[in-house]
C-alpha cells in the first residue's frame, strides 16, 4: 500500500495519508509522497483539496520508531522535515481552499498539517496534543508559526509547554478547527464545507490567500527544522530511543 494517495473527482482532490498501522505517522516515504502530491495539486484542474487520514487517526506526527532505527535521529529529522516542510509550504500556497478532515488522535507534525489547511472539520472524537515534550524535542511542521496566531499566544504556550491534550470541542472553541461533527456525520459535514468553499474560483482564492499569508512561514519552518535536528542529535537522543522502544509515534 502506498503511504499517500491523491484522488480527484468532480473538481475535488482528496489527499489521504495511508499508514494506518502507524497512525499515519510521517516516515521518509510518506514525507516524499506528501510533498509530491501537494506540489501536483497546484498543477491540477481542481477546485478544492481535502486532506484525510486512513484508519483510526488523522496523524500522530513523526515516526519515532523509524527515527530511532535510523541510528542518526538528527539526520533522519533533517531529511524528514525537508520534505514535510516543503509539502506544508506548498499546501499553504495552493490556489484552492484546503479542507482538513480530522478524526482520532492528532499529534506533533499532524497538528502542523491541520494548521496548514485553510479550514479544519473535526470529528467530536478527535484529540489534539503537541507530544514534542515527551521526546525532549521542539516543534516542527509550522506549529510555532501558526498555532499562536490561531489560538493566541497564551493558549499556544500552555498547549506546547504544558503537555495539554485538547478535545474537539475545545479545539473548536479555541479556533483550531472551524467545525465539529459526530464521527458518523463527519463526511457529510466535510462535503458541506467543500461545496461552500469551491465557488470563488482559483484566481480569487489565490488572491485572498496571498493577502492572508504569513510571510514568515517558510522562514519559521527552516528555524524549526534547525532546532529540532539539534535537539535530536543531542539531549533528546536517549528519549527518542526510549520512546521508540515503547512502540509509539510522535
């Protein structure tokens, strides 16, 4: 099974993370395929992009087991963030609305993917956590660039530094997601948002998104990559090995 698929029908592209046994954690293959898929959407004749995850989670972030198994966590993260960050930048700059269909656990880099979307629709069973602190790592995937702007600086600090786990209702109240729905009604809710978002046209969407753009996003992605790689190559190394031994993903 390929780790990322991109399908299109009736003007709607759907990008699906497909590593369900790993909670759609980012490994090097998924990162490269995510980048290629995101960049291809910019050239495709579509009106909307929906991002989803297969299985019981949207995404648990970076694959800690693969990180530890590489024997060079810093080098692994350098390669991983190169492609994932390029994918996220491409998603942010797409000339079409991007809708995140969020269910189950969202952690680490998965949160960055939700933030990169224009509109997030979450199942009421979804949960959100940073998870970086358990590994002794700093955030990546644009989390420090976008989370404070979305939820406010104080909440972002509490979330990232306080180890909070936020449920879907709280995420909606904070503005992290735009809409919640029962799990059984999630697809219908996403479809409704898609229909409302697809009518403006690529030119108007591109202009609007350019006006709303955070000009520091790409630069902050680079700073995040440098910081997390430095930590992974130093004090976080033993934590990564210990965490991976428990079979978890960030």
